[in-house]
C-alpha cells in the first residue's frame, strides 16, 4: 500500500496501518518508517497523541 501523506492520516487510521505492517511485513519500527517514508519520531509522535507507544518486544504499538 502506498500512501501519499501518511503523516496527515487520522492517528487511529495510522495505528491500524502501522500495526498491520509491523505484524505482517516489517521486523522493526525503523524498517516500517523507511517503508512508509516517515521518520520513526513522526510515527511515534502521531501515535502518542492517542496514547499509544511502541513496544519492541512485541513489535507493535500498544495503549499506555
């Protein structure tokens, strides 16, 4: 899936896309960020707005 401006997505929509990609095709947040052409910090900042943070052990974003 190619997204023109993933940083402009609703954070809940971004969460669904990000966690699906982490589960199915990306082994790390860094790989996901490269694939989505976003910085890791930008992804984390967007998802922090809805109180989710990255958990490396499970390779997913979880609610605080």
